[in-house]
C-alpha cells in the first residue's frame, strides 16, 4: 500500500498585453528550495485575441522549463550522494 507523505503546490502567474503572454511557474520544495521558471507566448498579428490560449502556451512552456530544472536538480543530487556521474535522466 502506498502512502502520500509529501505534496507540492505549483503556482502559475501570468502577465499579458495584446500580443504577449508571460508566465512564471514556482514550486516550493519540502527542503525549502524554490524553483522558478518562465514561459512566453506571442500572438501572431493575424490571430484573434484569445488570452486563454496565450496562457496555456506560456504556462505549458513555464511548466516544461520547471520540469527540466527539477530533473537537473535531482540529477545533481544523485551525483552528489553517489560520488559519481550518474546516467542522464530522460524525459
């Protein structure tokens, strides 16, 4: 039987104008570390103004960057704990 002992909350914040959406993703880890990542989306001038779509794209890009930072952090912790270079962690 599995027990959940830790939960993470990811925060996303968006800044927008008529053509650009920027997203910031933040997760606070149980060890006190904060990992922050950014994503951007740009609306083409011929596309209709759909802020939700810009948020989805910018948010997905920020979350993807956040995931890569977490993988890198985990990889570095494996190397530090083992004293050797570990195999790459693939997405």
